[in-house]
C-alpha cells in the first residue's frame, strides 16, 4: 500500500525463485524491495549474483523471520548499503522499521512507524526501562478489530486498547528496538532462560554455516534440552560437529550450548519461505525419544 500511495512502479514476480528476483532487479532497475531473510541469503549465495547487476538496489527490507548479523555483513559487502530490518504482524501490519534515509541502526528492528504507538511491558503490564526486555504491545489505526469468530483469542490479544503479540524486545536510549525472542519459544534449561534465536545467531556466524535453527524438547532432569539443526554453506558439507560445538562454546555461556547437533542438507521451510520450526520441533521430539 505505501508503494501505491507513493506512485511507485511495482514489479511482481509470479514465482519467488532467487534467480528470477535477481534478473528482475537488473531488468527493471529495482531500487527497493522487501523479502524474508532466508530468501535474501539464497539470493546472495546464488552464482548468478556474481554476474547480475543489482547496483540499482538501494533499500532492502527484511522481515518475517530471524535475521543474522552475518546476513547484514554479506549484504553490505555485496551492495555497499545497509540492510534494513522491519518488524510487524498480520494483526496490525508492520509497526517497527529502519528507514533508508535514516534514522536506522544495524541489528535493530528500528523505530515505531508513523501513527503507531509501541510499548514494552513486563508480566504485570508495567512499562520496562531502556535495555530491559519486555513484551511488545501496539496501538494504532492498523490494529485489527479481532479474530474472525474467535472471541477467546481476541480477548487474550486485545487488552485495554493494546495488541499483545507475544514478542520479546528491548529498546535503547535513542528509541531503537531490538527483537529477542517469541515469548512461547523461550527454552528453560536447568532453571535458566535460553533464547533460541540468540544461540542460532552465534551458530550462523560460523563461516561454514549457511543457516541454523535451535529448538527445545522437554526433559525430566533439565526441564528442556536444546537441539541445533544445521545447514552447511556451499562446499562445506561434512558430518562432524565437534569443531562447530567447540567454536560456539567459546562464544556463549555453557548452559546455552545445544545438547544435540544434527546436520541437514536443507532446513525445512514453510510455504512462505520461513524456517519451519514446528516441523523441527516434531522431528526433535521424535529423535530424543528414539535416543
């Protein structure tokens, strides 16, 4: 809708294949786009990216899934521009974003969009202070009226005029927000909270790793154990994870290091291109049960 309102020329691709996107950017001199982090990663790793001219691309927004620090660096190296992370949900569209012309800050999901109010609250509904984590709640004209014929979930999501989305974030003194975890995805391991996205971000920074996903499985002793699923980058395939585990162990606290490591040729994706965490949760439970 913002593109229509601004009078932009829109380029629509019927098949979201990375080579199609690269060719469309070159042919139509596309300067702005929005895509999932996984799609951008595959686009940058495509052999066609080395011979395709995408110099016109000045602003690339990523949203909808985890965005690693490694992806920021790759995009900057390839295009000379900063990657712009945005954040939102179906219930109210995008409500936090970095801007091409500023202000923007790498690693954050930006500042509130025009006409949107954003707060971070603790479990008691009190506002948190800068640098503390809290649940994002949103208020604005774009917020939904409710879930279709689902009053119970509507009541849980909409409280006192605010939309509760279950996302955990923090903000700094300049008002830039940083996403940490989905509230329901936090893993309690040995009494400590572990954010799977934080662990996956460290794993993804290893030069041989293309992408990873960390999930938790209930455990009688520890409450939950961590499993890491790894997809190697091009030319890096091997079965051994000892070196990778040692590398990760030197960069994060011991209780955050996954207990089990599994290599996959391709991590499962949803029809929209996001990591299929639900499928990996099911797979992890089956593997742990099997021993």
